[in-house]
């Protein structure tokens, strides 16, 4: 019988994964529910991660010629209706603005000044940006048009979870228009590749790249490409999507251009987005039973210095040494930004260390009189067990810190990749498939399942059957999906494609 | 009789200042009206200025310990009502969300799912952030709490002007809570000083710092401090405000803390903001009859290279030289960011040059075969007349470009400062005052007026009289307002303060 190890987060992942997730966020002080239904407050420690994602992604977009702009928060109802599938996809979750002032009445303040045409708070901006594009684009010389916006969007949700599913969330939405179908398809893939690169390199989240089944395609798109990541409960998280919209939205919004041979043609458009959901993915990929684990590339802060002294006489020397070390570290740049260094000189003893572990800071450094005497620091890495700390010379620490951080970054990615590989299986037998996705005890489902690569006949019927029976969906048809052929895991007829099945967020 | 000079913008400032403003924005391709009433589309050239403002200000905030966070877009009606003056100040211009989905009916899509409590799209976030603060703050150890958010806000406007007055705009709002009144007042001023510093150093806009009269104070605040700039039509633009809120919002939201001596006290709070309005101020401070003039520190791009060749044989050599020069320039850093270099190789002859002048880019560089032979460039500066260009060696140009940009930055500030000084007068005589602010021809008012420093008795009656008679308001009571004493410019009784009067945006 193993002794129960004390962990900073209760419950552990194994005990209750969804509750563990909430407790990690609380323990790291990242975000909280707001009194506004479905909306969250992103606290500084969580928001800093988003700022790092924004900065890193924005640079990658820019390198491909994308420019940022800003479009209205509100969309006239009539715009949304222009693309039939699109409005159907979003109608059930739209916040509607109906009035433009408040008036005192006997019942207190009431809405007044009704709008002639109600406005919808943008759930996504294809229609309002399409309207702008229709004015900006006249000739093939205006193409390609490559625009991105960082913004908030609203999709009304009844059941919300911080970062993963909230009524308001922050995201970026890229919108591009092209003269040819080929070019638009290439751009769709180019942006997906950027998402995959950022997820793997900066967030240390391994992802599968592929195409959504028609049933899971963005409302109004011809094709949706996606990156899918495996969380530690073995469920999939869709971490980013890139849509090839064909000429659907161009027709709806009238985005036309004069071609080289002077004919008038509809443009080919794409749109692509990632959101604050990535932070949820980061928590569930790397977090452990002691709390958040931050990949250094997007960490809110990189290192915390913890001055330690028992005798009041030592205080001044320890604090001076600590501040001097902080200055040296702040002069170091790590992936285009200066190291962010925290000094925690609160006199609350051992509780400090655990607070920073829960916050997932990559490096913790203790500095006491004996360390100073040896010109050394006592260091803990968040990717190693909390108790495992090592002493190294201060000079060595400063000169080697970027390597240390890269090593942590690398370890987190490798760990996550191994986890995904360990829980990804190929299957050909339907009974095996059903049993793989069925928890032993339905009352209290333990962590089970994973990613299954299996054949699919291509019919919506089989997709729906599996979804109804098991709450399992086709996550993607991978670009590098191995040999086609084989049999459909559901109906046994010839498989059109090899696809990835999983339960998903 | 002077010959009429051809200008890139029609009308000129003197001919029709408001229309000139619209045409500058159009000519520079910065922004446009959207089909959504009162909302604007900020195009890449305009949005890049905002991104530079965000980056520069954010660094200054951060240096003072402020951390960024994000709060909900929606505010429950009941929150807004907590502070009586506050809700009264904003009730007339609130976008109200009343429903959370759309349904098909015989009349097409209609709002459905009425909300039990309507939500207001944030016009400002004191109440929703106050609610968060009331949970985050328990003890004096949690203070000061220094939070900022970059966000969109909505204040419904019937008469809108791009950047200056739009229903939706982008801004930052800082919110801080303190244990003492003294500390909160000091923070109010500290942030105003940062606004002033940024306006003068980065935007090259000279500003006056001071306090608003009670009538112009933010709804719910004890004191509003502001920076005021003079536009080229001699009107004032309020460019930033910093509010000392006393304990008003702390009482409304229940922001209480345990003090050092274990009593429970209400916190002292502040809030402060600047918005995309700054871009309007920048246009109207520096723009000329050829269009936008961008201060290098916040310019969307710093320099455009214009390859010039007549013979097709020269094309390749000129383009190669141009791209090599661009690479050299992009390696140069100017105020913490790499130079942004445009290459315009469109074959549209002289029109190119004028387009970039209208866009306000600080430096234009022509590169032709003869320049290449001499290893030189032919350069135009946006702060000098369009026709005045000079040749200098390419090496000299590259090594001296940051000095050149600093020189332009400096010139723009000095020019604006001299303009303001030339149109600021002290007055003691009421008739003079009235005539100063009265256009000769009421039908077609020419540019007139300016800033008047004059005595004010402190009564709202005199303030209102002047506002009603002349549309002139007290812009601020300057911190360095010179000697008090003298007589009220309106009623002639003893003046309490020397204040700045002006017409304003």
C-alpha cells in the first residue's frame, strides 16, 4: 500500500479531474468567475500568459504579411443573416443589444431608446469584416488582403468553465481574401501551421493537425482545419482552427475584384482563430497535483527569489544580495523579452515556496546567509518534484538560466508528447473501441480513453452513432493519417479515411 | 496676391477644418465609418499607431507596479446603480443587452431568450472592477492594488467623429485601491504625469496639466485631473483624465480592508484612462494641408523606400539596392523597436510619393540609378515642405537615421508648443474675452479663439453663463496656474482661481 503523498492541490487529478482544474486556477490566482453570468475575470497572473501568447503569435502572423486592424463590436442582425449556415450556427448563443439608454421609472432604471435594428455582440466577425473587405477590394492588385484582429467576442453559454468555455472570451481572428482558390487554401494551411508551431514551441503542447469532418466544420466554411491536443484526462482539446471559406462569404458580402483579364470575380476567403482557451489547454497539459506548471516561453514570470533569514541581523545582507541578483537576471533576455523576476520577501516562512509552486513559476531560488557566504543559490525547478532542489554557484545560475529554462520547456513538451503517445491507439474492432471509451463505473467515471485512430466510412450516420453512444467525436482527419483503406470502426464497410476519435472539451 | 499652392488635402485647414480632418483620415487610410451606427473601423495604418501607444504606455504603467488584467464586457444594471452620480452620468448613453439568442419568426430573425436582468455594455468599469476589488482586498497587506485593463468600451453617441467621438472606442482604464487618502491622491497625480510625459515625449503633443471644475468632474469622482492639448483650430482636446474617487466607489462596492491597527476601513480608489481619441489629437496637432504628419516615436512605419527607374534594364539593380538598404535599416532600433521600413515598388510614378506624404510617414527615400552610382539616397522629411529634398550618402543616412527621426520628433513638439503659446492669452476684461471667442461671421466661422487664462470666482453660475453664451468651458485649473487673485472674468467678483478657458472637442 502506497502512502498518500501530500499535494498542494486537492483533489488530485486522479481523484476528480474537473475539480482539480478549478483548484489549479484558484491556487495559481489566474482567473475567477464574475458576477456576470458566463463571464470571467482574468487576473494578472493569468492575463500575463495571454499577453505572452499575443506577443508571440502576433510576431509570427506579421512575418507572413498579416496586418492588424479593428472592427466594430456590434453586428447588425441583417449582416449575420447574409450567410444562412453561419447565422444558424450562431443564433442560439447571441447577446442582443436592443436599447441605447436607461431611464428612471417607478421600477428603477429600465432600458429605453429601442434600436430600429437590434445589434448582435460579435460572436465572430466574418460578416462585418466581409462588408469592409467588399469596399476595400476592387482589383486583383488589392489582393491578397491579410488582416487580423485581437478582440473580445461573445457566445452565450449556459454551462461555463474558466478559460475553456465562457460567454465572453479573448481571441484573435484572422481574415484574408485571395484572387485564387489555391492561394486561399495554402493560406488556410499556412496559418494552421503557425498555430501548431506556436502550440508546440511556445506552449509546449504537442498537437495533431488535420481536417474536421463536415459535421464539425465551421458554419459557412468549405473546410475547417484544426489542431487537437490531448489533455491529461485523455480528452481532446481543439486548440485552434483555420477555415477555408471558399467564395461563400465573398458572395454573401459582395467581395468582388477585377481580375488581370478584367473579368469581375468573387474573392476566396479564409478565417482563423485561437483564443484564451489555449490557457485552459496549457493548464490541463502541464499542470500536476501541486498546481500550475508554466512553460518558460509564455510564463507570467520566470523566476522567484526567496530571501531566507532567521536572525534579524541577516536581513539587510540577504535582501541586498537578492536585489542585486534580481538586477543581474533582469538584464538577461529570454526569447526576445527580458526575464521577469519576482522577489518575495514576505515573512510568511514555508508557505511562500508552496504559493509559487502552485503558480507554476519555472524556477524558485532560495537565498540565505549560507548561500551568500558560498556565493551560491539553492534552486528548485517546477518540472521536477517540489522537494528536489540543488545548490549551484550564483554565476553559474545567471549564465546558465536561459539553458535551464530551455531545458524545462523541452522537458514539458517531451512529457506531454509521451503522454499522448502512450494514450493513442489504432483500432479495428468495434467492441474494443466501445470498451475503450466506456468507464468501468458510470457513476464515478475514472480517467479513461484516449485518442483512437480508426477507419471511418465517411457517413454522418456512423459519426452520429458513435457520438450518441459514447460522446466520442471525430477530432480530425489527420493530414498525415497513415494509409487509407481498412474498415469503418462503426459500420464495417470500406473506410474512406483514417481519423482520430476522442472525447473532447 | 499669393498664388494658391496645390495641397494634397482638400479642403485646407483654413478653408474647412472639420472637413480637412475627415479628409486627412481618408487620405492616410487610417479609419472609416462602419455600417454600425457610431462605430468605426480602424484600418492597419491607424491601428498601428494605437499599438505603439499601447506598447509605450504599458511600459510606463508597468514601471510603477501596475499589472494588467481583464474584466467582463457586460455590467449588470444593478451594479451601475450602486453609485448614484455615476449611473446618472452614463444612463443616457448605454448599450443595453436584453436577450441572449435569436429565433426565426415570420418576420425573420428576432431576439429571444430575454435576460432577467439586462446587462449594460461597459461604458467604464469602476463598478464591475470595484466588485472584484471587494473580494480581492482583505487586509492592508493587499494594498495598494494597482490594476489596468486595455479594452473596448461603449458610450452611445448620436453625432460621431472618427477617433474623437465614437460609440465604441478602445482605451485603457487603470483602477487602484489604497490604504490612505494621501497615497490615492499621489497615485492620481502620478498617472496624470505619465500621461503628460507620454503625450509630450511620444506623441509630441504639448499639454497643460490641471484639475477639472466640479461641473466637469467624472460622475462619482471627488476630483478629476486632466491633460489638455490645443488643436490647430485652437480648440482644446481633453487627452487623458485621472480621477481621485475618494471612498465613493469603495462604499458603493464594499471595498473594505483590515488596517494595521485592526479596524475595518474603506479603501481609497483612483481610476485613469486614455483612449483612441489620442489619435484624433495627434492628427489635429501635427497634420498639415498635405495630410497626416506622424511623430516618429509612434509612427506606423518610419521610412518608405521608393525605387525609381525609367529603363527596364535598371529595374533589377535598383530593386536589389533598395532591398539591401531596407535590411540594413530594419536592423536599426529606434526607441526599443526595430525600424519599420516600407518598400513601395508599384509602378505608378509620382503618385506614390504623394500617397506616403498623405500617410505622414516621417521619411521618404528615393533610390534611382544615379543615386546608386553615387551610393547616395534622395530624402524627404515629413516635417519639411514636400518639395524640399536632399541627397546624402547612404552610409550617412543609415548611421544617422535615429538622429534624423529624433530631430523630426523634436521639431513637431516645438512647432506645436509655439502654436499653443501663440494662441494662449491672459485676459482680465470681459468684453475682450467675449470678442476673442466670437467669430466675425457666424454663418461661416473661421478659425478663431485659443486658450484664455483668466480669473474665475468658482461659481457654477459664471461657468454656465460662459458656456451658454460662447460654448466656452473651463478646460482646467492648472497646477501651475500662476498667482491667484484678480477678478472673475464673468462676474467681476474676487477670483478664487486662475483657470484656462477654451472651446473644446
